[in-house]
C-alpha cells in the first residue's frame, strides 16, 4: 500500500519531470515570431522572446547565431532585468532598450565564461536585444530602435 506522502512525492516528481521535458525539449524555434529591428543603418532579423519560457531559454544551448539575426526579449513592464550566459556557447552583444525604444545600455563581447555574472541596465529596460559579439559595436546610448 502507498501512503499519502509517497503519492504526493510521486506526483510532484511527475509534474517536475513534465515541466523539464516541455522546457528543454520543446522545439527551439517553434512558432516564434520573427520581425526586423533597425538601429541606425544596421538591421537584424529578430526572433521574439516574449513568453516566460522563451525568455528563460533565450539563446542558451545553441551552437551559433547566424550573422544579421538577433533575439529580442520583450518584458511585461520596465525593470532592471539581468542577462546571464547560462548554457551559452558563443559570445554576444547585449543591448538594453527602454519603453521609448531608446538604447539605454550596451554590453559588448560578453563571453559564455562570464556565467554566473548577470548583466543589468543602469535604467529600467522593457526590451533586451541579443546579437553576435561585434554586431553592436556602433550602437550608442540614446540610439532609437525601430521594430518592423
């Protein structure tokens, strides 16, 4: 016979196992929205990370990112969101953007080995744009971001 504690623990393990499977094995690009982001004369084809799961996963565990492509993290409200390199396999540039679509901070050439350091903006951000290292070298604080 099973007691209540054994059933409760078994149920919890099952739920956690399902959550893990959905998070890690769900196709990485499945139904992700794609758009364009432009800052100055540069333009990137972007994947939108606008759900909790897609924001947590981000670019983690990918081998690379095609040049000219980027990921835009869209949050529900402005805050001091931290970006870290958990599971990253290549260096990136990180651009923090406020609700007025202006660049508020840029971190260049952030390498996977910086984990567990978390990179945060100096002001509240609503968006974070991640791209291959070196692609944000001409982006400056105050630049306007256009999404199409």
